[in-house]
């Protein structure tokens, strides 16, 4: 079901998809929440190559260096001449699975599952808390380091405009990619056009049997086409 609501984080009207599902029995931890995309070709030759590994590791690469390397084409440098950080098509098209309170882009966002009418019809709803901690493989995490860029040296990717309407600022600074696990998962590109990626997990609490609802804030921003 799709409803229209106000996103107070961005102060805009937004469609929200409400999905309900029933667990016939308790799920013991760890409990994983994945999302699945179809007809999304992360293995496209230009898409896969559109990233700079040195920049991901924390290197302060200039616009000239990134242009010379050419790996982030076509999203290397912003119109004002500053490098995008992180540059390239993969980061720009991040499909976001974290909570609305801390998500880094303006893309689809999952909220925590809510158990409806706990135990009986008169009982209150109960949120099943989930986290993005430890959703990335250790082999993915070593690709990423904290950048040495300052906020005024770089620009966020174009599709991150709602989260960073004024670019990176002291109040809204550059994300630390070494702990940005949602991005780390996304940057491990899939080989097939239909794929699943881990969005959230709970490693401690049992997910009780019952009917749950998950709200997903829907994006209104589309990633640029790749020729």
C-alpha cells in the first residue's frame, strides 16, 4: 500500500510504501533484512569502472588527478570545479537501506519493522530494532577509509542533493566511509540484473511471531542513465 506523508527530515511530501508480512514462528538472531532489485545492471562496463579506489581509501585526490585517472567518468568533477566525493556512478546511485534518522542520501529508505498488536488485538505495537552495523563483509570494509578532504574541497554526488542541499558543511559534514556500511555493501557490485543486498540486521533479539509492517520512504530522484 502507498500512502502520502510528510518527511520531516527533508521537510517535503513523500510517498511511503507500507509492506505487511506474517511470521508463523519466532525468528532467533541473527535476523537479516535484505532488499532485492530487478533489472538493475550493476555489471554494466561503465558503471563498474566508475569509481576511484584511492579516493575511497581516504586519499585527497585533486580534480586534475581524478580527471587524469578517468576512472570516475562521467561523475568526476562538479560544475564548480570541485571533485565529487565519493565520485563515480556507483556511489551516486546508492540504494539506501538505513533508518531515516541517519540516511545519507535521498533514496529509498527502510524503517524498522513494527510488530502489530502484540500478543492480542488490544496490545500496543512494538518496534523491532535493527541496525546497519556489521552488514558489510570484512573484505568490503578494508576498501574504505576516512577521507582527508575538508568540507570545502569537495561536493557530494548529485543524487545526494536532498541530504546535502548546501554541499558538505560543518553542520552536515563529509560522511566517514569507513563506517558507512550501507555504501560499502552497495559498492560490491552484483554480477546479475536481479540481486539482493543486506540492508539491516539484529544480532541479539528474537523476532516474535506475528504480523509486521515495514515502511519504505520512496525516492523521487532517479540516477543518471549510463550509455
